[in-house]
C-alpha cells in the first residue's frame, strides 16, 4: 500500500486513480494522519449496470472480495412472511 499526502493526491488525482485501476492501494494522509484509502474494486466485473449505477449514486457499497463457498452452506435465518412484508412496507412508507 502506497501512502500519499492529500495535497499531492489532489494535485495528481488522475495519475493516482490510474494506479488504483492497475490494482495498487493508496492510503491518504493529512498531516501524517491516515484519513482514507483508495482500493481497486475486486468484484466490479461481476456486477450489472444497475448495481454499478447504484454504487455510483452512493446507494450501495460494492463488495471488496468474493464470498467463500462455505457462506452458502450456512443455515439461513427463518423470517415469517408477514414480518418480511411489514419491513419492506415500512421502509417504503418512510420516503
């Protein structure tokens, strides 16, 4: 991981974004205090255009790594149908 000063990052953003596209991770620092990280998207190729658009709008977070196969073998929680409908309905009513 490369460490970069925020002022340098602002002045050379295009060059640093190109490095991220090539797979390099960047740690941004302000006065020697780490404040953020730019990392390449590992799973970006597996996403459809709707997911990419939602991520670009800040509505969802993109995955940083793939799920292990063991995840899918775990028991799923049981949720009653009425509870699921109530959760979705209340979420829609908030807007």
